[in-house]
C-alpha cells in the first residue's frame, strides 16, 4: 500500500496541472498511477483515493486507528456511513 496516497495524489495532480494538463485528465492520470502501483483498475484506484482523502481530512481519528491496526477497513466504512447520518 502507498504510505501516504493523499499526499502522493496531491503532488502528482499539481505536477500535471503545472504542466498544463486539463483537470479531468490529471485526475485520471493520478488514478492510473495509483492503480498501477496497487494493481487496481483506474476506477478502483480513484475510489481508493477518494476514500483515503475522506479518512485523512474528515475522519482523522479513524485514519489513525486504521494506521495503527486497531480497526479494519470495513469498520472505517461503517464509521464513514455513520458520520454522514
């Protein structure tokens, strides 16, 4: 797994935008890179990046527990659904 997928995605996205790549294409490019690294389809990689962003920005305690191995990814999904209620 990428150590910090959110930071990686942000740096790659910014690098592509600085090179003049359109936003939508840059997003697809980053998802493609993550997909190759994790052996996921670009669609699943985009979902992974979205979920990672939510964990880091909106659920930091859950992210910390996931990093520490105290909860599973499935439990994080439940925590995210509960936070939306």
